[in-house]
């Protein structure tokens, strides 16, 4: 049986994730409020953000910035989550 969630990103009911995709309380929040479709959109966006800002996902400061973008993108919270200024999908 497919698990449904009221997706915060899509603003509608959609198929939920199978397990928390991220550690800790944020992972639980994602599991409860974000759909598979939105998570896939985030994964695609995260690649763009990492490449555009030339981030190293192993660096703790960069991880914190990526997390801020994730929260901004999926929950529309804070000042992050938008397409980087000057992004040209070349």
C-alpha cells in the first residue's frame, strides 16, 4: 500500500517517501511532509546548487549551506532554495 503525505512543497497529497531521507529531526520532518516527487526534485536541484556554488559536500560548512537550501526549496522557509543568481542552464 502506498503511503500518502500532504506534501509541503507541492501543496497537495502525494506518494510519501519510504523512509527518512536525511538524519535527525529534519529527516523525520521530510518523511512526514515531503513526497517522493518533491524529494527527487530536490536531488536534482541540489546537484545544481553544489555545482554552481562549487560546494564540497564533505565540508561541514558546505553541508550546512546545502541544508539551508534544502529547507528553503522544500518548505519555502528562509532565504535559501532559489535558483542561484546568474544561473544559466547552458
